[in-house]
């Protein structure tokens, strides 16, 4: 059976940030991420992409619809 989701390191690369930055941001939001090979669910991937979607955005800002 294929595993679903994307690894933190792959998503970080896609978003142009370091895996450490992404791990720290996920943990700040209450998402349990152990390391860079942790797989994120599709729902969490959508939320993380939204954090970094706007130009110049670091992902530190949080809104109601992005909170976990």
C-alpha cells in the first residue's frame, strides 16, 4: 500500500524554505512533526502551503482558517 502525504523535507524544498523552518512552524501550530521525513496528511499539506502562499510571507502569521 502506498503511503499518503508528502515528506516534510520535500514540501520544504517545494516551498523554498529549510526543513528546520517548516518543522518549527508546524510545531508552533501544534502539529506533531518528529523530523524531516515525517509525512504530512493532505489536509496539513494544504494548510502549510497556505502559510507560505503569499509573497514575502514567512509562515509565522496565523489566521483562524489556517489554525489546526
